[in-house]
C-alpha cells in the first residue's frame, strides 16, 4: 500500500471515529433520560459502573441502563443480545437528546503485518499493509414507563482497503474469494454488518421480555464477538477459531426472543445459516433456516458466563450440502484495578463444530490496561481440517482428518496522544505457532514453528469516565 493511500485512510479513520455522534454502539449503551432507578442486586454491586451525572430538565437524577433492560447497567452489553461483565470498561462517544440517547464506538488499525516471516517461500509467508476497521452506533429511548426501544448499525470498510481476500493471517480459514476458499487469510467484513431493532418490555425489576431483529444481525450464539471483547481490545487480528466460535456475528436475517430473570437470561433465535457472500456491499438473501439457543448467567459484576448451541444449515457456499452443529461455552471476567484507566479483562472460550468442518477450539486471552500502557496476550488451540489448510491434491492419508494448531500471541500498546476524546495508540505483537502433525505435512508446507508479527497505529474513542 502506498503512502498516499495510508494518508487517505488515516483521514477517513479520523472522520469515522470523530464524526458527530448519531448512533450508539452495542457494546456500551444508554437509555432515555427518564429511566427509573432499579432496586435489584445490581443497584449496589454495580454502583461504580453507573453514570449518575445525567439529569433531565426537572433536575431529577437518573442512571443509564442496558440496551435490552431498564433494570441492568449499560456496561453489561455485549455484541448482539449477549452479556459482558458489568465491570467492563467503556470506550465510546456519547450524546444526549430530549428523548433519544446516542453512542458511537469503533476502531481503526493502520498496520503492517508479516506472517510466517521465519519461513521464507513457505505457505502463508505473506506481508501487507492493512487496515482492520469498524464503527458501531446505537440510538435508544424509553417507551412509556417500562418499554425500551433500541436501534443499531455497524459499518466496516474492510473491503475497500484490504481487498476481497482480506488480510494475511496464518492458519486462518473460512469463506471464499472468487470461488476459492480463503486460507491463511481473514476475510473482510461486510460494509453493513448490522442493522437491527430491539424492543424490551420490563415486567418488573426481576424480569424482562425482549425481541430483537437484524438484517444483518447476530443470533443468540457464543460470547461477545472477538472485535468487541475488551480482553481483545488492543489485538487487531481475528481469532483462529472464528468459524468455531463467533462467526455468526454477521447474519443476514435473524430474530431473537429472550426472557431475563434476575441473573439469568434464556434466548432463542431463528436465523440465516449461510455466511455472507463475496459481495461485501449487498444484502444477502434471508433464509431463516437455522436456529440457536443460549443461556446467559452473570452472578456478580465481574463475571459473565454463557453456553449456547446452534444448528446451522449450509454455512459455506462452496460446501452447500454440509451442515454444522456448533456448541460454545465461555467465561468472561473484567475488573477495575483502581486509578485512572487501569483494568483487566479476560476470556476463556470453547467452541466445537460437529458435522462439516468438525473439531474443537479453545481460547484464553487477557488485556491488562495500565493507563497509557497495555500488555495483552492470546492463546489458541484449534482442530482444523488438513483439507481446509493444505492445497487441493496434497498427499493426505485417509486416516488423517484434523491437525491441532496452537498459537500464542503477546503484544504491547502505548497511548501516544489524544484529541476530542479520541485516542491515538501505537502497538506491536508477535505470534508463535505450533502444529501437532506426526506426518510432517504441515512442516513441509509451512516450515518449522511459524512466527508472525505486526506493528500498528490505532484510533479509538477514549475511555468514558463513570
């Protein structure tokens, strides 16, 4: 990528991130200003995460709430209708109107990545300037005393800057470009990655009923998607287990119904199983041929658990007759460390596909934020098919099906300066890979213990002071 292209991208990024706020992000949201205070357990446990500084014209004091509950804190919002710990920090822009409140959240990385750099002329050895990016917005208002309306939108211009084949990412697989499976690359996201509406009716302080519809949107499956997890806050890369864990975060056609009682929420979704097609600028055909269910549990402000299962019809267009049953379980943790912008957030995650592209995936990731400095890490283990990663026609013994791929990433990040509640950061990370392959198929193709690295500049909204 030439320098003038990076300059144009930087200008676009500043425009995207610093534009006037017209919407609010699914990760951190707020309701209308006439929201009443709730009296359930979160009132004390989540006191430190509440914003008591906003008042209506009568001078009465009110606090912000969750996107899908007038009785929960806004910090619990994850992607889709999912939950994160109430102690999750928030980086966003916010605007208050007479009836509507708005929030905007996003990130853009300007980076140079080099994959498998220690094995020249081997598979996956690729380097590129790239720009992973996304912006999410939300508008929210209270309807009467107990109703809550939520509107969301997410956009990404990955396709414009990273091309149809996306960015290099060693051992990544899933989706296609020009009818060829993408291997060792992360596919770009669609320009319109979410357009959704949600309505919640509060029955009482302990119970809510929610209906959510998106075209596109996210069904009740898996934890908060990788790009919105605070445990992955400073990591530009998608997870290698994306298509085992959270690939359904962009689904063209989804309806979810949920009921919350105290610390639990039970949800069910009908959605389109087919993953987005190669045209990242259109709206794919809604099918509603797949379904999922999920149980969420937040016992304290610091922890969020979920278990979920989905029956996904024909997710990959190149394998149209292959269906997948996906099961996930996760634990997320967030805690303040005291002082300005000091916190830690972690995720443990298991995802499994049965049927087509079967196998297990495991992930552990953490972000330690110490004001302007951050240290973060990610460990992954994914069972991937030899046929998914090696070239067609490779000499693969019939008794072999999957390879066990491990990746460990360590990174560091530093805030350079800020303006208009926007942070400019610099960072870098390095990844070490190991493949359990007794037949040396992968070592012949990829070389021994591939390593990847990158350096980046990043723009993101600043931390909201609670």
